[in-house]
């Protein structure tokens, strides 16, 4: 294993030479690229990357341009994880046979995918990668919707969110099913590292990514990615939305080591009511009508229950 | 590499981001890279903007919040100092202004057509009411 890059503070981090380029076609204020930059800048090692179909892939590989300064593969919607796992297997085989031209370089294998590509369509591919023990990191850019095709619900879309396939209206408050708990599902493969991250907590992010790069075996990262277009907020407020997400505990930050050791990595000094998080986004606007207000209370209860559960797990080390 | 149409592209072809060989990309800053015509770095999205950020270095404390949270790699930081904005790649989202902690702010948004010198000369003073 190579040494981790030394990043003590933000000034030091800012000396990183980005390997992700501008004039990509992501929306102004898109959190996907903030997350990608934080992940890539966490290491100086060579990178072998993939992206599953989705906003990130579509907007960074518009022929004749690429926004990636690293080896980058795209195949389909479902198989970004296996694409990078294939590259990793080949690398391992060449290393064993002594056929690597530069055996002392330590490339990192990272697969980026949306929640649609991870929670739904690429689910079994990712599960296979985790089970087979590839030395890869799968990073979900979780904007809780199929953003690139116009906002259809995914199994990451939370209750009450209005999506184009589960719209709010006279007879509906929008999405009715609860979000899938992917961090736990992935941890249940007994992988060495599974964690939830947020772009506003860059230090927590870098620490977790570096931890992920230093372990031997598959790593799963779920990154909350506030989407200005589908969550319906002003592009300038992306980081504010990320702050509301972490500080309301709607997106608690934690890690699960070796499938069981759970650590909460961020405890907000002041916990923000879930209502504030919901109120900041157009996709939840209808919940503030009288007939749906009980859903806001239920939201808070769900978030409180999940937080209590995480705390119990942390204490019990299970 | 000469650009081809998508239907002239042979299967398995690669887009090369750089001209020639590059050994230490993570240690090479953008100004020292030999980008090829296939890197989006050589393109511009300046015409997306309707508002633009203006940087006033007098109040900047080089905290680098703008650098880490700019989605478009448009805050230029060198040797731990914020030195300016890459106006070819900035999309005018305004995140950098929101996250700038100084009082008054060291970055503010103005209409795309605003004159930078005029805005800098009229920069607001410290707001005492703010926390
Ligand atoms: C097998 C397959 N089904 C559907 C599509 C159409 N498609 C392209 S991108 C996309 C949405 C991606 O959503 P997500 O993975 O959440 O990424 P996001 O765009 O939200 O970042 C869909 C449905 C496809 N390309 N391939
Ligand atoms: S739709 Fe959302 S995720 Fe897609 S590019 Fe725009 S802001 Fe980013
Ligand atoms: S306005 Fe947005 S894109 Fe432009 S420099 Fe600021 S954060 Fe970056
Ligand atoms: S956020 Fe403001 S103070 Fe901090 S480096 Fe940027 S311009 Fe300077
Ligand atoms: Mg999505």
C-alpha cells in the first residue's frame, strides 16, 4: 500500500492539482462535481475510474471532450462497478505474473454512479463486486432521483418527495416508499469499509476516502449530492442544502468497518429540525399543505429513530 | 489528434487528454499541462453565465472554502493563496460567494456585463450587524 497523501487542513488540500476539468456540462451548482473533486484530490496515486450512465457520465464525456485527466471507462448504466472491477482483476493478474511496466505505482480503482445506477439498476453488479472482494471503491452520487432522464423516482427517493413518476397532486403526496438503506446493505457483505459522506464536510470525506483507499477489499461510499434541478433550489444554495442534510441528521455521517464496527463521525452542535431541510426544497413544497403536514412529523420521527438506532449500534459495536 | 465524427470513431479508440506522455499528473498544475484538443479544459462555458463572481483580494483570508466548494474548478489557488477566478470555466452558480466567510465578503455576484473595476471601487464596507 502506498502512503496516504498528507492533508492536515484546507490550505494544504488546496495545493492539490485537480484531475477533473471544467467546461463539463453539469448544471451550475451541481454537487456531483464537488464530490468528485474531493474524492480525486484525496490521493496523488494513479486513478482508474469508471462512471455509470447518469448526469456525471453524460456531462463529462461529451464527444469530442473528456473532463477526466485519468483512465476513465464508461460502458453502461448498470456496470460501472464491474468495469472497474475487471480492470482491477487484470491489474492484479499482471502484477502476479510480473508483467506490470511500473510495478511500484499503486493505482486506485474507483467507480462513480448515481443512486439510480446503484440502488436499482446496477445493484446486483455492485453486490457481486463486494462479494468477490475486488479492491475497488464504489461511490454513489446520491441525489435521490434519476436526474439525468428528468427526475423519475428511484429506490433512494424518500417519502413525500415529488418525482415525475410519483408526482404530488390532488390524490398523492408524491413518493410513498421509504429510501433503501444502502450503506447497511453493502456493509452486510462484510466488506472492510462502508460509509456515508457529504461534500460540505470535506475533511470527514477526505478521511473516509483515504481510509477506503488504504484497506484491502471493496469499499462502498454513499455521498449525498444536493441537486439544484431536481430538488428545486437556487444553485448558489448547494452547500447550504448539504449543511441542512447533515445537520438535520437526514443524512447522518457514519462508517461501518468490517461489516460491524459502526462509528458516527459527525455530531452536529445544533441539530436542525427536519422541517427546515424539507422547506428549503421545491420537491417537498406540497408537504406544507394542511392535509400533508402530518408527514413532516413522521419524517422527524423516522430521522430520530434512525439516529437512535445508529447510536445504539455504535455503542454495541454490532 | 484530429477530431473525427462519432461514426468515424473506431471501436476501442481512446480520447487522450494530453499531448504526449505525462508522468506525474497529480503533481502537475493546470498551467503546466499539455492539454490536447479533447480535454474539456480547452473549451469554455463562459456564455452560460448571467451573473458572475468578482474577487476582492483586500478582504480575503485565503481560507480556501471557495476553492473546495466550487463545482467547476474555477477558483484558482496557488501556494495556499486564492489568486483569482477562471472565467472560462465558471458557470456563475454563486456557491463561492455563499461560502466566503469574510465580512464584507471577498467574493460577490454581479451581472455578467458589470464592470469589475467599478464594482471593486464600490465594494461594501464591513457590516456591523452581522454575527
Ligand atoms: C439500462 C439503461 N436504462 C435506462 C437508461 C436511461 N438512463 C440514462 S441516465 C438515467 C438516470 C440516471 O440516474 P442516476 O443513476 O440516479 O444518476 P443521476 O443522473 O441522478 O446522477 C437513465 C434512466 C440507460 N442509459 N440504460
Ligand atoms: S440535474 Fe442535478 S445532478 Fe444532474 S447535472 Fe443538474 S444539478 Fe447535477
Ligand atoms: S460562481 Fe460557481 S463556478 Fe463560478 S467560481 Fe464561484 S463557485 Fe465556481
Ligand atoms: S472563501 Fe473568501 S476568504 Fe476564503 S479564500 Fe475564498 S475569497 Fe478568500
Ligand atoms: Mg440520481
